[in-house]
C-alpha cells in the first residue's frame, strides 16, 4: 500500500536510494490499515523535477503486512540501483571556503553531504587553504581510485579543478601542454560542480540553474555531459584552458578593473561594468581564424544546445572523420584561414552560451557544449548608444547579432594580435608571421598611445594580448545532463516519462 496522493512515474535512473522504514504508529490513520497488528515498510527516495530545471529529493513510503514481500521489494530495487554503473561510489571533494559569500563549507555540509550519504557515496573532502591548492593536490593524489571530482565554489574553483585534472592526465600520458598542436588526452573522470561562488556561469549553462541541491542530485544519478575545452597559448607556451568566455576589450577591461575592488564583493562587477562602458575604449588588432566546417550548426540558427543534443553528436562524429582522414596538417593549411583587421570594442570567444540569471540566453544563445567549436563574436567600433543596444540584447529575446557592427563566426581555432604587440608577440606561429607581418608598417608601436586590453579567460586575466586558441572536442566530462527542455506542465512531464519507460 502506498500513501502517495498522486500518480508518480519514476525511472530507475532517477531513484536515489531505497531504505527500510520503521513504521510510525502515528501513520496508522489510513482506513483499515490502522487495525493491522504490524506493518512493514520501505521508502523510495527519488528525483522530483520542479520549474526552471530545479531538482529536489522527494520520497514515497510503501507499507505491507507481509514482511517477506516487503524485503523482496527492497532487495529487488536495491539490485536495480546497483546495476546503474554510471553512478559514482567514491568522490574527491574540494571546498573553497572563501569564494562568493564564504558559504561553501556550510552549503556542502548542510545541503549536499546528507544527499551523498543517503545515496551511499563515500567522499574524501579537502578544504582548500590557498589559491591553486586543489590544482596542485590533483597532481599528487591517486585520482584513479575516484569516480569523480567535485568542486564546491564558483567558476574560479571549477577552473582550478579542471586545470589540475587536465594537467594530470596529460602528464600521466606524456603530452606536452606547451605544444599548441598537441592532441590532448580526454579526461574520463567526471567533474561535479556545487555552485557556491560569486559567479556560477558554468553550472547555469550546463544544468540550467545554479542550485546546490539540483547539482548534487545530478552527481548522484551519474549524469554525464561532455564539454569542449579551449587551450590558450602564446609563443608555444601554454597559458590557460577555457570552457566559457575568452574576452578582450570590454569584458577584459571589466575584469582588470574589478580585480582592484575585490573588497566590494560581487557588486564590483556592476561598478566596473558601468565604468568600462562609460570609458568606451576600442582596440585595434587582427583576428585570424579557421571556420568549424565540421559543425552541423551555426551561431544564428537558434538551435539551442539541450540534453542529448543531436548537433553535438553529429559534429563530434564529423570532426573525428576529418581528423582521421586529414590529421593535424589539414588544420594548418593556409587556405582555410580567414583574416579580419579592425577596431573592436569587444572580442569574445565562447565555448558555451555563457547564460546566467541576468542574461538567460547568454552571449551566444546557440553555442553548443560539445560540438568541437567556439563562437567568435566581434563587436566593432560603434557609438556608445549602439553598444548599449547590443548589451541590452543579452537580457531579452531579440537577436543580439542583428547589428551591422557585430559579426559572429563558428571556429575551431583562432589567433589574435593587437596592433601594439611587439614583434615577438605578433609571431604567434609560423603562419602567423605571414599573416601579421604587414600589420604595423603604417602604424608603428613607437608612435601609438593606445594601450592594450586584457584577455578575460573564464574570470582570470592573461598576461599576453597575443594568443593562439584551439578547441579540443569533449576534452572533459561533467556530472550534468545538459539543459533539459522545459515541460509546459506536470502532465506533459509525466507523459514524456511514460513514453521513455515504454
């Protein structure tokens, strides 16, 4: 007998745990059941979806007068759960106690740890004490005994864990990260994100909401979302990895200014954003890029990346076929490169939509998480009013690329050099010498008085303005499902679940 008041369709994949339940005498006021001498019960804990991609742990209790039958049900359900091989058994957890509002430790202990315990997941928890603590630790521990690595914090904490995990994998495989053409080894150890920072863009763009409980449940059920990663080099020297935003000009200036005002907390981004907008700086430079010919989508096709994205799957297959047929030499062929010179207010390259609560569609609404490409957005010099119109488009449903001063390209790699770069900075690579050699003849650096901007790489500044960027298809995997399509109502959701089960 189930006391649940409404029909409930739950696939095994979304059951969190099954436990024997001590029957409470206060619960016997259910018709004839209260007359029974003894009842046996078990409780099923499961994922219940709510609005706006939010998940919650719900439960339903089943009562039975037959103890043997009750035990049979409990055992059968537990065996089915054991068959869910994608679920983690042991996790390495890094907690940043200083990020955001300094609530990371409390959020984990109060909201996440009880759920992990319920799901019988064992954890080794490390409280980070300084910058790069998690990154350095990942080079020392036996990461192969874990089913995943969980970071509790903001985007900066995720970046630290990602760099440590990718770096460890390349080190163990003998791959030189300083080689911009190196084929990097994929990381099969998944990363989980428990949002607890000032910015949680990566979590929002891969789950649809920045909510610790929702993220914890995605980890428990063993979701897996591949993610593209861009490597950033300068003169054959590795600088950083990026999964969300590489921004030069407007977003680089905001970050550079906000770093001086960390005492203001998250409000510093608003202050620096307004200050940067009013200053209205533009920067001259040259972009060279290779179009992502393998991808089956385009930045303006309005095909958003969703759970089980067919564009990501097709693009991955196409890219693999191209690589197998032509190898890396095909990537470096001169005729494939396109060159753009100009004066830019902003140069943005994104591997994902970069959506957040303030910008629900993000910087590039149709960017895909795992198609082996990045969207390169060039905002040319324009009036302050026009630039404001462009920024406002990030907050509404209008096409934000529908301006004459905005260009967007889907690329698999690109290079940038500013007009003020020194000769050794502009020589990003051999073909770069040919491409950029004529650039400063009519405007030598010695007579320029315009300064360079700074690259914003996932919320961290880069020292060099001249960079080479390459997208690595599905280099890492997250404990995430991607953003699910919103169901119009509970009936529609239940019906879709029934169809999946059938």
